C-alpha cells in the first residue's frame, strides 16, 4: 500500500498515520475484546483538513461489508444498534422537533431496520427510512425530496464520502436541514500519538473519521452550510426553514 493517498475531502496529501487490527471495536472501552484477526488496517490522515480514513475499504463491495462487518456478530460490537439507539434518537427528535412535525417530510438515511422512523410515525410524523444495506433494490433518488434528513451514525461507516454527501444533498429540499451524528476527531487523533481513540474501530465499520473542518469542507462541496451542536451532533443546510429557526441562528 502506498504511504500517501489523496484526501477524498480536500485533495491534499494524506499520509500513513497508524495501523490497527481489523477486530478493534468500539466495545473495547467497555472491556469487551475480540480475538486478534491478524489483519492490519492502515489509517491515513490528511495534513490539511485532518480527515482520517482507511483507504483499503474503498475497494470493498457491499457483499464484503455484509460478510465481514454487518454480519450476525455485529451486535457484539454495537449492542445498542438494534433497539436502544433508535429508541433514544426517536425520543430526541420528538423533543427537538415534535412541535413542528406537521411541517416535516423526514427521511432517516442509514436507518437500519427502520425502528426510529416507525416510532416517529407512531407520534404522527411523516417519516421514511432508507438504508443501503437493507433496501438494496431501492434507488434512493426515487424516494423524493425531504426537508429533514437524519443520518445518525452513518458518516463514519462510508468509504466514499463524496458519494454520500452528493446523495444526501440531492435528497434535501432547498429549505431543509440535515442532522448528522458522528464524533469529531478533533483532539482525539493527534500527530505523534497512536490511534487509540475508541471510535477508530474497523470491526464496527468506522473507517472514515471526520474533523470538524473536514465535515465543513465536505458539505461546502454541495453548497451546504455546516454547524455543530456538540462534538457528535451536527447540522447541514442551504436555506434555514422557518420551522428550524430555533435550531440554527
């Protein structure tokens, strides 16, 4: 493997940063360790925007991800995936935008089995779910346009981040917002130190690790503004709709 790659976000040089075992998972912080896979995964870090990524996965096909990552053992490294996280996010969305739900056409992108959308529909929302690993026969472009898109714990899983942001921008109404959850790497990936951040976890499919600057630059490619509510919760938009004015000021 080359020691330098072109950063997919800003086209600057990204150099080999560190290597971890394929079985490194997010659950190691909770004391759960998988046996070593003895498969090295190299992460590269952009010198300019600080995007950190594992270029090996750009060559993977959907069936490779389904076989090696999103298989029957995935629940071991992400036990909140099936129910706990979507229930929590549905509650958060209801608290955040429940009063405006009648004005929303919502898409949960990267929805898994669609639990969050189902729970929101039970609260009266117009909510649709799409996941590229679940709805394999659906062209996302056929879904229409939405004034609210959520992509929770999605960005870090995607090898082609330009295709992701292009697809999401194409689904977003001009007056709409996109809410994203992914942990920013700022102060967590530090030159001269090992990549021991718990969020850098190939076995979880965490192969694209964003700095705040890299998220901003990625959105700007599609004419999207960017802001953050916290290190893990972000928003993209073109024009702020009236119903979201209390969120974006």
